C-alpha cells in the first residue's frame, strides 16, 4: 500500500508539471496583437425601431494620435419630424463623465438611472437638447461611472472552470478595458425634459439591445 510520503511526492510532481506547462504556454504561445484589440468597425446601417435612418458617416479621420478614441461614427435618425443624433465611439476608458467633459461642450449636471437587463446611463439637458450617454462594455452591459465600469468587468462568481481556464491561458478573467460610448441627443422643442427623456430612453433600450446581442457571449 502506498504510504503518505509517496503520495505527497506524486502531488508535488503533478503541481510542478502544471506550473511548467503554464509557463510553457505563456512563453511559447504568440502574444496577442494589440492592434487586433483596437480593430473595430461600426456598421454603416443600424436599424432602430420606429426611427428612420437619414445619414451615417465615419468620423475616424478626426481622431488624434494618443487619444482615448479609437473609432467613431455619427448616425442621424428621424421620427415624425423629430431628429435623433447618435454618436458612437469605441474608446479605451469607461468613465463617461470624463469623456463628456473632454469631447463635448456639455457642462450641465447629469442624472444617472439604471434599467434591469441594460445597466446604467446618464441623462441631462444642454442648450435646449436632451441627451443620454452611456458606455456599453465588451460584455454588452452599460455603465456611466468609472466605478460601475470597473465592477462590471469582474465576474460575480469565479468558478473553478474559469480559474482553470485562466491558469491554462485559455481565457482572460478581466476583460479589456474598452467600451462603446453611446451619446444620444434630441431637441426639447416644446416638450419638458422628462418627456424627452422618455423618448430618449425608448430609443436607447432598442439601441442597447442591438449592441448587446452582438457583444455579449454567455
């Protein structure tokens, strides 16, 4: 019968073999090319229920070097003479407050709301325009603050399967810190901010559903 000393030696050999295997994976496998992470193209046409697409144009040529912006596109919609503008930007950070301050002329305060199954988003009014702004992370959920974004990047439960996948370099536990910054705006006209918010939210939920179905992988 095998004694405990021999069992411990076998366990140590097994652990050492696993460590050497992981080190070999890290050393020998090609590193992930950063350019492929940043390679993203917005579609020219995104169908939005109840809205008609008027125009779509790429704005990537306006991006400066060393910017948080990677790709950006502008979409213009209309519904019963009401225009809706959606600016989409693929960015390296998830702090929407910071992005708004740096890339827009908005200085007004923002109301942050949450919708189950969607996530967090910010609402506000600037120069007679109501806006809705949020970041859709690579898991398909929306956030507004940097804290919300960082928390959404961490799995709620680190299962043994996930940990083993990470040990064998098959899966990243923490996702890349990139997101799709969505900024929707509609003129107030004769409506109250709250009434316009409802129109924006309706468009946003449909917009988010489109991107969630393409980004989220169970």
